[in-house]
C-alpha cells in the first residue's frame, strides 16, 4: 500500500498545525461558528446529537495493521471504546471533544491518516473496489489512480469550496463493487482497441432526495490525461453549479439542467482550453505511485490445498463461511476473506477497540498486514493463504465476527440514523437489528441467497437505500418513526434505482413487511434466480399484492 | 380559545466538547430534568434570548428551544430529543438518565 | 463612497490603496482611480477611460468572462466579490483571469471570506484583499504560511510535489 514520503508527511503535519490554530481561535472566540463550521467539516468533524463525530478517511478503503491499532487506540483514549465503519469506506467516532481534536489528528498523522475532506463541499475521500489488487480480471489496480486523485484533490486551491460535496469512485474490474454509477464522478478503468489503458467516465450520479444514475460522458479517456479532464469537470461545476438551494447543488442537477449533451460540450470545451496547462501527472510519478500497489511477496502454491479442502469437508460451518465470505484470489492457493461486521442482532459496521486490535493481529499474521474497509461496512483480508483460512475463521469466531453472511439478507447496510445523527428522521440500526434477528437462521439465509438490504434514516441516503435490492427509508410521520420500502435498486454494473412500493410501515410493521417480500420472492423464484433477478423478471406487482392486498 | 402553551426547555451542545446540555436558569446541565421550563410563550422567548447570547459568547452551539412533557423529568416531546437527552437507544450501556440520580 | 470602513491587505499585511469605489450615479473625479460596477463599465466605458486616471471593476463569481475580456487590457483593478463565505466561484474566476485571459494587474477579493481562505486565493491569482474591521491581519499572515508544499500547481507556478519528487530522484541518480 502507499507509504508517505517526506512531502506527504510535510503536508500532513502542516494540516495538523493549521487545525490546531483554528481550534484555538474558535475556542477563544476569534472564529465564529459560521466561519469555523466549514473548516472543521473539512477535517471530518461534525456535531451530532450527543457530541462531535469525527470521520477519519480510509483512502480507497485500504488500511494497514499499524493503522488499525492506532484507530483502536484512538477509540480507547479519545472516544468510548468503539468506532463505526461507514458506507464510504471511512471510520467514524461518535464521542469526540473539540478541544482534544488537535492531539487526535496528530496521532492519526503519525500513522499517515487524517480526516481531510471527509466532509464539506469539496472532493471527498476517493472510494474503490475493496477487492482491488487481489481479484482476478482487473485492467489495473484502481488504488493507483485513487491515490493519484487523493493527492491531486488534497487542499486543491480552486476546488475546495464547491457548491456541494463531491464523491469519486473507481473500479478496475467489470464486476463493479464500487458503485461507480452512483457517484459524482465514476471511473471504470478500461483498455481500448489499441490496448491502451484509460477510463470510461461517468458524471452526475448521486442518491439523496433525487436519486440519479450517472451519465456516461466519455467512453475512453486516455490515462495520462485524467487530471486535466477532472479539472475541466470540476471547473464547469464550480462555476455553474447551483449555490442558491442546497438540495439542487449537486452536480447531478447541473447535468440535468444543462442536459447531458450541453454539459459534455462545456466540459470538452473547458478541457480543450486547459489540457495542456501542466495539470496532468508526469508519467514517472504515476509509475512511482503504482509501485506501492504491487502484490506482496506471495508464495507459489500449486494445485488444490489439501488442508483447506479437508477442513471444508469436515466442518460444515466453516464451509458455509467459505461459500459466502471467501472470494478467489488471483494467485493460486490464496483467497480474499471478508470479515463480517454484521453479527446477528449487532450494529452494522460497529467495531470495538479490542476487535480492531484482533483484526490487526490477523492481518499481520495472515494477510501481509493489509486490511480493506468495504462500502458494505465489512472488513476484508485481501491476501490470505487458503491453508490459513480455517485458523482465520476460528480467530474471527473468538471476536464475534465469523458470521457466514457476506452478501446475504443479514449483511445489512445501515446508516447511524436517529440514534446518533442530527439529520436523521428515524432510527436505522434497530430496524437492521430486528431484521437480522428475524433471519438469524443461517440455513434460511443461504436458501434466500444473495440479497442486499440497505437502510437510511433520512432522505440523505447515507444507508444507500436507493441502491438496495430491498431499500428502507426512515421518515418522520407526525412525530412517529415510519419506514418506506423500495425494491429493485442495485449498486453494481447493473445499477438501478429502487422503486417505492406503497405506503410506509410502522417500526413494528417494517420487519414483517420485509419478511413478506422475501417469502413472496421464495414462492415465485425460478431455479438459480436471486432476489434481484427475480424482481427484474416479475416487477413489483406480486410484492404489492402480498403487502397491500389485491386492490393495489 | 388559545391552546395552552407546550412547556419548553433550552438545549444545546457545549462548544468545547460537544456534550448535550440544558439550561437550568443559571448554568448548563447534562440532565434534562435540571432544565428550567418555560411555561408560557414569553418565558420561551426569554430562553431563546439566553440561548442566542450563549451562542454569541461561544459557549454552546446548535442551540434550540424544544418541547417537553409535563413530567418531573421534563421528558422531551419528540423522540429525537429523548434520544439526545439519554443517548443512543442501541447502546444502553452508554446511556445517561434524564436526571442526575 | 470611499473605502472608509474597510482596509486593503496583501499577503504581508495592510497596504495603502488609492481606489475610489463609485456608486453607479456618482461622478468620476478627474484624475482619480475609479472602481465601478461591471454594468457601469459596460455602459460608460468610453467616458470612464477618458476621465479617470485608472479604471477598476467589481464583478461577482457569476461573471461571464467573455463579456469582460474586451476591457481587460485597460483595467487596473478587478475586484471579485464573495457572495458569501462558502462561495467558491471567485477561485475559478481568479485562475481563469490569470491563466487563460492573461490579466496581470491588481486582482482583489472582497466579501465574506475569512483569513483561512486567503492562501488558496493567492494560489488562484489574487494579490490583494479588501476586508472589514473584524478581519484579522495576523490570522492572514499566519494562514498564508500554513502550507509550504502543494500537490497542485497554482497560478504562482510553484513546483508541485510530483515535480519536487522528480527533481529529488534526478539528484539521487
């Protein structure tokens, strides 16, 4: 993974010093809250219901064991012993004190971490496929270009005060695990007919109250010209995006208002005028960064691994875990192991300090010290020998993270919701917990198959409900928590927006409604169909009928 | 006939550490039960002014006057404020009660 | 209306400033440096350039630069107004004026920006700042020294981190 050099360290240290100064001026009253708020947000610091919340960037979801131990230390010393992995591959602390922030940031900087641009109207932390570099079939490891974008977007002089937040995601594989079409800019690394590497560029995707899938603005952008093209997009947006209405300020609205053709014309015109201005990265620098993402020194392992195959035969629970939580690695004899942060009845994405330390130990021992955070709020050990998987699984069992449910009905995405968040209208976590408990039976989960439930506690959609096979949106109905149900959303290469099924359900009713939807699917599915493929075949009608009666 | 005024309390979060606090009539307490209750619209307006002054003095942020029920503990009327007063419902181990007892 | 309640700073602190901001119906004092609205410049440019010793214009972030372009060679000052603190358009306007339109004279920011934003304004081509009485010149001086290395090239043509890395690599080779 990427390692800071002296220049990166200097920038990181200067950031800590700058925020120390800003916190000091705020506490002395030299900065008003209106002035300070955007500054603290650009360091990841929000005010939530109970305290400040700090969002720490995990660039493109890649973490080292050392960094994970530091995150555990911060949970113990500066927070209440736990933290929360988010739907943007970041990690959040819920009980932060402003006066301790400068020291906290200094601790993060000591392990090459920060809260930079995890909030605010700027280019946010870049997200990427959590299997990057380990999965078969990538044109290129998307973390390379993600690191290029991280550096380019860090404290950008022109684009740090955009109309609204700006999210970029990258995938290097056909199978899209980064939901690129749901982002302000989505990049899909491709190879053209001349065998050159470049990007298919998508612009203007986003969730929130107006869910929009991105527009493909360019089928092939040559790799060396990426940064000048990104600057052209950002400049058109910075100059012409709406600033009079926060709900219409995302780039998706600009693309819609101009029309995709006119938007593309303006971007291309801006790009033609500026592409020679020296913004593009020197190729040597790209190569320097790429070297940090080469595969670790894997052993050459030939043929099936007997110990692994035997363990699966002898232990059904282990075999079930392998079936859902283990993906093939591009190197024979290795595997990608998903650590489910979704124990039955647990809080999706939450992890205690001791569990963080345990994961760090496992990464160190079995995965070249490397960990990934996924936007599904799980962790990943990307380079595990098949022969070690049984030991990893046993160790995960000791910390309560060995559930064989990755990709299944209890692998639920949920935002913090009204339990923590000042924007939320309804709680998300308790709904996730009750659905998880309802479907606790693992055989039933495996029978239902692949199914993504995503829950947001308000229309801002941090829980990605628009992209859920089953999406749940919490609303406030006359002071009561109510939940709307959407079906048919997806975040992968077949991205689609979930459609509202009908009237909402009470907090008690929503779990029954989800179960009815799933039972309806089990009744009507054909062999080999998953929930989403069955839904796409039959549409909403059978589900509506079961939930609301024939008249609907 | 005008409806009876809903009782209200003044709340915010301390600037320096973010803690949720309530105005007691002379200081800020972690407990909603300690809050001074405004029974009339005029008293509520007085609380709003005190809140605005505390915000201007950089003591509290996110200052609001919120409805409470006529109970001894001043249980907030809306679930959002109940959760603010006591903590996340999914982590009872980290909750505080509405009063210091 | 003179700049009575406000001050003008550059990156080092307060500077003396001879520009007079004129209301649209205010007569130009012969031989004075007149700062006018863009509308007035468009309507009265012949008279303004004839009467005033120097002409400056105030624009907003929503300016159409193609409309301003014909006047650029004769302008001594362009003031870009922040409509509110988080208005990010002046950053793009400054960079375009310097890099695309080749404007070289005084480029000034005015409005609700704070000292912590000045370093980025400098990097986008601004060189002076009209500020209110509460704006801390000390904070500005501190803020412009906050960073010494940059991943991006600014209008000041600094070496980027990538270029410094290449230089270092050559030295070591």
